C-alpha cells in the first residue's frame, strides 16, 4: 500500500516493525499521505512505526522529514479549521478534561486560530510523541491521529491567548487585515500558510505593540500625519517606527528563510 521497501528484522529483535531501512525519499512520504489505508489499521501503524524510527535515527532532518512536516501541517490545518468552524473542537476539549466556552467564529478567524493551534500542536507532537517516544504503534493511534490529539490538547490555551490578543487590538479599525493580506500574497498551499503565519507572528512579537499598530495603519492607507494623530505621536516618530519595522521584517525573514 505504501511502496516502502523492507528488510528483515535483525535476529532477536523484539519489534519486527522497527526494521533497518534504506533511505526514504519525498516520493515515499507522498505515497504515505496519499494512501487510502485506514488511519487506525494495522498496516498504517506498521508504516508509522517505520517512519518514526527512520526520522528519529536521522535527527528529524533531511528532505523526507521536511516534506513529512509540510504535509502533516497541511493535514492539521484543514482538520483543525473544520473542527473550529463546526465547534466540534470544544466538545473534544471537554472530553479531555479541558473545557472552554464554545464560540462560533467567522471563517477567517477560524483559520487564523487553527493556524496557531496547528503550530503549537506540532511542537507538542514532535517533542513528546517523536523525540521523547510518547507515540508507539501499540498505542492504537496513528501518527496523524496522535498529532491531531496534540492539537486538541493545546487548543484551550491557544484559544484564550487568541481571544486576549483580539480584545487588545479591537479599538483599531480593520486591524487584522495586514497579516491576512500578506499571507494570501505569499502562500500557495495550506502547509505554507502555517509557515508564513509563524514568520509574521515572529515579526510582530519583535516589533511590540506600538510599532505593530503603526504598520497596521500604514497597510490601511493612512498617511503618516493621520497615524501620528491617531497614535498621538509626531509624523517623524511614525517614519522612524516604519523604518524599524521594515528592518525587523527583513532581519526575521533572513533568519527564518523564505516563506
């Protein structure tokens, strides 16, 4: 079902799933994601074990790993966005003992929140599931299911932070349009949307509230004089903040690579 070549397990091996393997390529990982094999079936779990061991032995680096991450993020974004839009995510959190108040969100807000959740969920999945060995094939959950569960676990805290951030900026008109427009221009796929949004978030954390507000207003076509009046600073101070913001954006972009 997967096109993965196999070698026999070493004599005395306790787990025949974790066998020695030749290098995997991007095409192998693509076949894994495109397979129609049941997500919780024994064949899927066997291949998941092979993948997990392979990536662990190579320090979670290389083209196959990077492609796996991109596809997994894309899967996570579409799945979590659907759960947020349907409000099913709140029920899942309650069943795991982490209740949060349900809220129906507009589609754009649901995708923005889902992007944050997927990014944090992946970090938990990688750290606890892969690096520290929390995921095992005998646990019954596939890698994708384990990852989605990680997204559900991080959702309550991510949701509360997102609500706080939204309330902090609600006095500025059309404040959220700048990152949305930027992401639409620089992103061609769901997985790249997550990566791009992470880069934008990194830039705004570096800028701080005042410079971020200035850049939002610049994007809304306010003049420097109008921004100065809104922010109660001088036009020259606006110019200085714009220069610093753009320098920060270039610095972060160079550090994190192209989106």
